[in-house]
C-alpha cells in the first residue's frame, strides 16, 4: 500500500484526502492509496466501515450434509453459486472463494475487505441559483416540454418517475431542465444506460449541454473520469463501484439487456443511490413491473407517443423469404431480401441489417459482399472493431451494417432504413423489434423510411411489435 498522505489522524478529525478519495465509493482495502495504519485509525474512529467482500451463509444443518455454502458478493450482488470459484489464496494463504461475476473490475475474494466512508459528507460546491448551467439552445416539442416539466417537479419533490416515450421522442433533451435544477440544488446526478455505445454517444452531448460542470463518462475501458464530478454518465455495470453517492439516478433504456435480465444490475443501482434517492426510468418499451406501477398510479410518469419532429413512427412491413436457413446453408441469400437491399443501396440509403446471431452476422456480410455490394460490414458485441465500424457507418464510409441485436438501440444514423433478416427467430421479441423499427426515420429532414421484417412465417412477436407501433401512432394523433 502506498503512503501518499502525511495527515496524522486525531480522534476528533480525519484525513480530508482520504475522505475525498473514499466518499461515495465502495473500494477494496488494498486499492486505497493511503497507509494501512491511517485507514485502521479511521476505522476505529468510526469514519470508515469495513465489510467482508464475500458473505458466506449456510453453516447450518443443510450445508453440513450437502457441503454447500451460499455466497454473496457484496460488491456486485452475485448470489449464484455457479458464479463463484475458489483458489488457494496467495494473500491470506487459505482457501479463498472469489466472485467471477465482477472479476473484470478486479477480484473480490473471501479475504477482501470493502471500505466505505461513513463519516461526515464533504461540503459540496453548490452553484448560485441564478447560474445558468444548461447551454443547450434547442427547442422542445410540446410533448417534450410537458414531460420535462413533470419530470422536473417529480425529481425535485423526491419522487421516482417513468418516461415512457417512443423511440426518437427526444428523451435526452427533455432531461436537461431536471438535471440543471438538481445540479443547482447541489445534488449528484447519474445518467446510466446498459450499453457502452450509448454512453459514448451521450457523453459529448451532455458535456456540450453542461459546459461548466465536470462530467464523468464511465464504461469498460473509459478514461473520461473527473474526480467528484456531480454529473456522471455510466454503464449500469460501472455503478457497482459507488456506494450511496447519487441523489438522482436516471436510468435510460431500463428494459434493455442486460439490465432487464440481470438482477445484479438492479442491485448496483440501489447501492449507488443514496437512501431515498429518486429514480427516473426511461424506456420505449417499459418492463411489466414499471408499466403496471405507472398504469395503477403507484409510479408517477408520462407517456410520449410522438417523435420530437412530429412525424409518425414508420410501421414495419412483413416480407416472406421462404426457408432462409436452408438458403443460407446453400450459400444463397433469399431473393426478396437481396432485391430489397439492391433497391435501397441504389437509392443510397444507409442500411441496418439485423440478424439473429453472430454466426449469421459473419455469413450474411460475406454473402452480401459476394453479391457485389461494396462497403458492407458485420458487427457484434465481441467485435473488437465495433466502435470503429459504427463510426464508419455514421460517417457514410460503410453503407450496409449487418448487426446482431447489440445495435437495436442507441445508435442513430440520419436517413437509415432497416431490415430484420430472419425476423421469425425467437431472439426477436416484441421489444427488440420495436426498438429496431425505432432506428428508422429519426431525423427531421428524413422522418420516413422503410423497415422490413424478412421472415419464413409470421410470429406472434412480429405481429405484436407492429400493433405496438400502430397503437403509439394512434395515441400520437395519427
Ligand atoms: Zn484470501
Ligand atoms: Zn462480484
């Protein structure tokens, strides 16, 4: 452990540097860059709390028979027995259990102590109320204006709030008044989203909107970290580093994988938020529990059925391809699909082509290239060049982007049209299909566009997705 502080602890005071480092975080003891003695003194004085990184239960009768214990990783909330492993620990010399779930953020093992600051909170620099923090000068649509005002009053009254908004409603901009007022009250705000791509897209926009405020962007491999930034944009994963830090939590794409399927990320949100912090949930396709809470009046919220530019959502068309898995096995793309791509490509529209799997992302890309299309690229979650390819697509250097559902949301390209190849595959549920359809017609100067589900037999999910979009258009007054 490095000794980087010369503060000598007294019983009545504490090291401000140590507090500054630790406040709002949950940090393994060995990662705190202060002397162990200083930390121990703070623990005995009651300024720092230490918790076991892995909690063990099951020393009772059942486990004495089965030999099985239950573990909980206190940092990430993992309680799945299969996601733990044990090693002979080089540090404590015993047999230590470690958490595999959050391993990519540094190891948490049985002998890990997690430190949190429980002493007095540091003073915050509160801007003067007259200060104008938001530099965004665009105009909100009437729907956005109404939603922005309702969100602002809910958050300032300490209530949670659901924004149920169609894709392209302009959710980000309508957050600005509520964020500005929270910052003026001296509160810490995090805007969290499950996907790295979305953090990367939001960061420059948020920084431009709040030029005077330090903003941190946190995602795996990010370097945009500002100590004590009152405004943080983070993947939901990165929230596990925080502890009771944020006064306001805004969760974008609350229904998105992995948040929706991973209860550990809900754990992270809860841990990062202060007790009683209000939470704003944003979604075009809210999960059932939030939807029901909103519809029954238990959760405040607003529904936005119109896009910011005032045009309706493009409604998906269904196009039959015949037995596409069989065609692919023969190394051929179905005719209806290839003709559609040819037509769009000739009209010079950027094309998203969604496919059900990584394998098909490779295969369909290859077959399109064989058909003579230049500037085609395939992309998937583990693709090391994913960000470069998305940028090239945005900039028009790639014209056809074949992708798995990883790009079903967040990435917006003006004038883009979309195909779902193999739309009858179970990976494309209603939510995914609604999100994918939402890629089309996003910009005010190209508010229309084609979205086609290529299939070998309509599924219920395809029909539901189309109904969902038609319903939103009706509610939007079209
Ligand atoms: Zn150990
Ligand atoms: Zn863990």
